[in-house]
């Protein structure tokens, strides 16, 4: 036991560089384990605490079939309405024009007819009185397809 102290001192001198390297190794291993843990923790938090944009994207992606079904239903209803209006207009609605009491639609029709007529002879122009206005009667309007109120 007398020599135990000397052997211990020599062993400590011999092992000190190895112990120092071992300490550095475990220190680096602890740092890398801490970094790995923090990285995994951040990834977990991102996955389980998504931002508003991530939540919106996930909701749209998850309900894409429902959204497509709703869009298809709205499109079908709109197409049905357009087709129904066309059928009703073709089968049940007349092409009559409604004329109000002042006859404004009749005036438009008369002006269009006058443009289409050929020029009047001078003999007919002499018989024509400027004070007299050619306004078609209600019967003539009805024959031409107008509804007189």
C-alpha cells in the first residue's frame, strides 16, 4: 500500500489526456442531443400548432370533395334555371310588346316602319295634312302584336 499513491499519481498522469478527450466527446454528444431534441420539438409544434394559413389549407384540402359537390350542385341549378327560362319563353310566352298609355313603343315601331317604306309621291304629299298625325288605332296595334293597356 506504500506504493499505491505513486501508482495512482502515474495512472492519473497517463489517463488525463484520455479523460479530457472523453469529457469533450460527452460534452459534444450532449450538445448534439440537445440540438436534435429541440429540432424534433419544433417540428412537433409546427405539426400540432399550425399557423392560420396551414389550418386553412388543411381545411380546404380535407373538404375538397364537399366543395366540388357544392359547386356542381350550384352549376346544375343555374343550368336548370337557364334551360327552364328558355323553354318557358319558347313555349308559353308570346312575342307581344306591351304598350303603355302614351304609346311610346308604338312610336318606335312606327318610326322603324317609316324608314322601311319607299319615298312618298308628290301627289300623295299634297293630300297629306301636316296637322294630322298617323297614329295607328288600338285594333291595328293588336294585329301587329302589341298589347294595349
